[in-house]
């Protein structure tokens, strides 16, 4: 949450899902088809890149950070969101910043950009003695915080905000203000298919340029007037003209 998750009706939902539905609608219109059936395929942090690269998925609609190393395997759409890594901590841990992490138990999803960014943050701040534990997904991270197994869970800040809201007791959790990574999200698609990439980018640019993306943003994140300057600039800069 709030990018890509299974809703109460057991259907995919979220900000990125809504963007992908808009992309499919634009493809349907440009191809003059009465309908395009969407086949949803579940992926994990470990499987998402290989699923696209291997051809079992055409478009990954999640919270995947666009990196140069990932571009060796897949391609990315125009930027869909900008976020950064941070920590959701238990209030009892007393963690206020990097200087408080010695001896603490931190959870992170293995193989993510957050895991690499967390290690870089430790080195930059001379953090030693912290115990980093790998979890399978965000649900496990939150469960560990709620049970007291972890002192902190590292992920992208807006995801942590959503997790805190679904905690058993949100008053026992604190979201740090500090960012330790830059995470530009994009929809993931296959390489070597410039026509498909152009169609996806054209749909997103049209949403941004026409400001039709605003109701989608506000559905998941609140008023666009409270969005960061980076988010508002992202829509402006990616609203490419025809």
C-alpha cells in the first residue's frame, strides 16, 4: 500500500494499478479495439524484474525504483513517483536518527534498493553494531515491529506511512523524517520494444499534461496542494508534449 496491493474485493488496487489501467485504456483507444483484457500476474520483489525480462509479464505496476543496473535487464516508463528510503521505528526503541542505531534490530527486504541504500547510509554515518535482518515483504516487516521482534523497518517512506496506518497500534510507531535514498519509480516493461515503450509513455505524459493524474494522486495520497515540490515538478517535467 498504497501503490499496488490486493484490495478488500481481492482485486489489484492502488496508485500504480490505476496508472496501468489508464495505460491499457489508452492502448485500447489507439488500437481501435472494443476491449483489452487485463491478465493480472502476482510478483514479488525478487521475481518482478525476471518476470518482465522473461516475458511472462508485459508491464509491472508496483513501486519499482528505476536504476541503471536494472536497465541492463528491463526498461522503464516515464517516472510515476519519487520517494526515498527511511525508517519506521518503534517509539520504545528511542531511534531518532543514524546515531541511535547501534545495537538495534533493523529489518529490510532483501535484494531491494533500500537494502543497498541502508548499507551506504551506515557507512556514511559510521554506524556499527546494528543488526540487519532480512524479511520477505512489507507485511512481515510491519508484523515484526508490532510484535517487538524489530526496532525498525527500512523501506520507501510513503510505503512506511501506509504500513503505520495499518499497524495494530500506530501510536507505538514513529516515521523518521530523514531520507537515506532517492527512489524514482517507473512502470517496468521489456527492453527492445520501442513502440510499446512509446505507447506507455504517451499515455502517462497525457495524464500528466492534462492534469488527469491529479484525481488519481489525490485518491491515494490526499490533496495535490500538499504534495512535495518534487512530486509536482515530476508531473510537470514528464508531461511531454505531443
